[in-house]
């Protein structure tokens, strides 16, 4: 089966610094694929490279088996592939209403039926129509991240690149947003690449994952491997220890 998204020997450099060094992944249609690793290991860089937002100096990125250019992405690409960024405060303009934030992607992609889509998107992320005319600075972190997700979903992409979509949220809100993402993926048969530093989150959300360190892939695992403790690298074991939720779950398993 052709991978929906693949990276082959992808290398990204900022001046002389290799932020990604020969990284390869392949993500099957409808799969949820995880990227884990310590801070600075290159997780966001990999998502940004796929989105055409990082200086690729080697290797390639394929969408449905077709090679994409190093940087430029056309509108058709963003219609299919949407990204939710790590920081919901930085990614939403504070002085815009929710309505305006949701109109924008529809206008960019020339999608009609805005009224219906906005109401449906708000409903889908569990925020009713009463949120429509609030300013984003009037929203909590969790509400803001739901709007960021609604903004990505509203044009009906097939692939979502999710960069720590819940790391800024407290545990109970985090679980709600993760459940929401999982529900949407099932309903719409979406493909996800999801970054998290929390192995518990990835075990719950992803079928397969890569563990990254210093711009390289150090281990490839399935979520079953993680649950069963089939891990070879001590680096991965340390990440597990750092993910308290995972350790708790594993201890009760
Ligand atoms: N625009 C940039 N210019 C120079 N260096 C950069 C740039 N963006 C990222 N880097 C460097 O590339 C490396 C990988 O960064 P990246 O953001 O991919 O890490 P990450 O795994 O997402 O970390 P975190 O978990 O903290 O988000 C880091 O050392 C970072 O400092
Ligand atoms: Mg990051």
C-alpha cells in the first residue's frame, strides 16, 4: 500500500546545524503516527518540513507516493494537509473573533456555505454557537486549542499534523481534547502525525511511533511494544520514566 505521507532520508539544516538528520517515516492511510523525543530532538522540525516550512537540504517528502518540492506548497496541499501548532496562544490572533478565525480558512480555499460550516465546526469541537463572537483572548487555553483544531478541520483536510496539541492544557482538559481528536479521526477517517513528549498520550492515540533524539530516529515502535515494554533503547526507557501517566498505567496493567 502506498503511504499517505512519507519522508525518506530527510535532512534539514539551520546554517551548519542539522535539525533533522536522515529521517525516514511512512504513514499509512488512516493511521495515527506518533513522534516522541526530548525537547530539541526535531519533532516540530519534521512536521514543519512536511508542511514546507523548514530548510530541507536532503532527502524527500512524498504525498501519496508523489515527491513534493523542498519548500513551496500550493493551496491544494493545504486543503488536504492541515497543521495544528504547538502554541495555541501564538497561533490565534488575540483580537479576532472566533467567527473571523473560522471564516479565514474558508475564504482562502474558496469554500462556500460558511454559515453552516462554522456552526458545525463549533459543534464538532464541543463549543456551542455561543462562542462564535468571542475574541480569542477571551478564551481559556483549552477552548483556544479547540478553535485551532476547528480551524484546521473546517476545510475538511485528510491529514492533520498535530504538534503537541494538548501539552499546554491541564490533565482533564487534555483528555477531552485528545478524545475529541480521536473521535474526529474515526468519523472522518483522517490520517494523523502527532507529536507528544508524553509516551502515555502516544500509546493511547497512535498505532506506531518513532523516537527521536538529536534530529535522528533512534527507535521505531508500535503502541503494543510500548505497553508490553518491548523497548531496546535506554533513551526510550528514560522517556517512559519521564511520562508519569504512562508509568502509572503500565504499573496497573
Ligand atoms: N528557525 C530555527 N533556526 C535555528 N534553529 C532552529 C530553528 N528551529 C528549530 N531549530 C533547532 O532545531 C532543533 C530541533 O527543534 P524542534 O523545534 O524541531 O524540536 P522539538 O523536538 O519540537 O522540541 P520541543 O519538544 O521543545 O518542541 C533545536 O535544536 C532547535 O533549536
Ligand atoms: Mg516542538
